[in-house]
C-alpha cells in the first residue's frame, strides 16, 4: 500500500508517526507499531495497526491483526469515538461483534458504514436488535437494514413489524433483493388450473462479509459550501436559497446532511418539522456548545430536541443551557421543573415573573422563593 493512499488526518495519525505506516520503513520499526509498543494513545495505535494490516510482510500484518484483536472492550470504549474511521469500525464488527459491548459501541456511531450495519443487523443479539430498530434516523438513511434484520433469528416478529410500519409511514421501505416492483406475477386464466412454477435454485445467502482493507469513503452529493464550517452565507437571498434547496430534500437526505453539514445547514435543519430530522442535528460531531445554547433558547424547535439536550450530561452541565431550557416555553415541564431548584436567586426571581413559560414553572419558582425567604 502506497504512503499517499493512507489518509493520516482522517485516521488521526500525527505526521510525526507517519513513518510507522510507511511501506519503506524498516520491518523492525513497523513491528514495534504493529505490536503496540509505541508511546501513543490507544486510538492512534489502533489506526496505525489498521494500516499495517495491509503491509506486504506477513509477519507485520499478522502482528497488527493480533494487536487489534487483543484490545480489551474497556480500552476500545475509550478509543473509539465519532471520528474513528468507518473501516476500523468495520474490522471490529466483523471480527469481534460477539462481544456485545463492542457491537453496541459500533452500532451507536453515526459513521458506521452500510456494510457493517448489514452484518450486525444479521448477527447481533436481541438487545442490539432493539438498538438498530430504535435508530430511526439510520433506518431512514438505509432502509435496507430492515431486510438484513429479518435474517436475524434474534429479531422478534413484533420488532420487525414495528420497523416495517415505520418505514412505510415515510414511504422508505425498499424492495428485497430480486423483487421487481414493476412486474407483478400474472395470474393464470380462470379456466385453467394454476401451473406450478419450475423448480429454481435457491438464491445465494447474502452472508458473505469478507473484510477488505481500504479507506474508501461513501460519496456525498452535497455542495462543498454546505459542508465547510468556515463557509458563511453573507446575504439574506443566499440564506433563502439554501432553505429552499434543503426543503426539497427527502427525509433521508436531510438526516445525512444534518450529520455532515455546517453551522448554516444545522441552523435550518434544527427547525425542521420532522422530529427525526431535527434530532439528527444534535448528533453532528461538529456541533458546538454555542449552537446548543442557541437551540435551547429557540422557541421554534420541537420538544424532542429540548429533551435530548437535557439528557446530554455534557450540555446539561452548563448553567446557561439550564437557564435557557427553563425559560423556553417549548421545554416539557418534566424537564423544566427539576431545573428550577438549581437556579441562582436573581434568575429564580426573573423566572417567577416570566409570563411566557407554563404556569407550573412560575408557580414552582414562586414557592421556592417563599421557602428561601422564610428560611432567611
């Protein structure tokens, strides 16, 4: 494998460590990396070892494979994140999916590729089947997952029916391989008895998941200016044009764009009337704390988005986010009421007089103020 074929930046390999994956490096140097004997974080070692799987020297490649196979699940949980290359996730899915912790970790990553999802859909246990069935965003992007779930003996009939019904609601249910929607079978003439079809060979099982080393990425059909975080819309007309083009997309396209788009795109999609699309924005790895605060203040977002912000420990730890949520009339009372007792006194006084929030919030704030004044 040539040096220039390795996307060091996408793999998170620092330039100073590039020599360990260079085909021209001495075997001893590459063996050190393959065996994990380097002063580098596990996520970097993991990426280097993945590259060395394709080394022409069998000893180096075998050492890299053993190194990857030897990581404890607890180490992988800390090393795999939202930026781990999809092909690395594919390796662990195809070789270590029997470990439920690893399988769940991979299933929950938005960058997991379709091949990996199909394999896991067919082979994971009942708990992981539920994770797949509940991931509505991914099902809309890749409806074919449903057909692979049907091959899994751990997928209950109720779960499959639920997934099928969901996909039908959004007109996203794909045909199974070999089905021809445009050519339904022709019934025999009424006067003749049906003739049994000739015997046919059973179609081959789609269970051939050979691992292939590489770094290919799924092509995206979105304009570069929608993906570049540095890009800014300078005029109102440009913003209207962007809004109009996004409005014409399918639900699946919007969800994918929510993961990949820049801040301008996220600001539009977070207000989408479809809750699945709006919630997908929160899963973008590029979303910032300032965006989360703006969303928490936004009265035009759906309540599901506000619930998800409150469920995220990292975001909910920020006092400004709590304050925004409790003052947002769209925030469900079940989320807002517990926040009231966490407010500073001056914010509590303002909340008690806020006529825009539900009465249960202002009442709770006033009761808390009276108790505090009585105690003082």
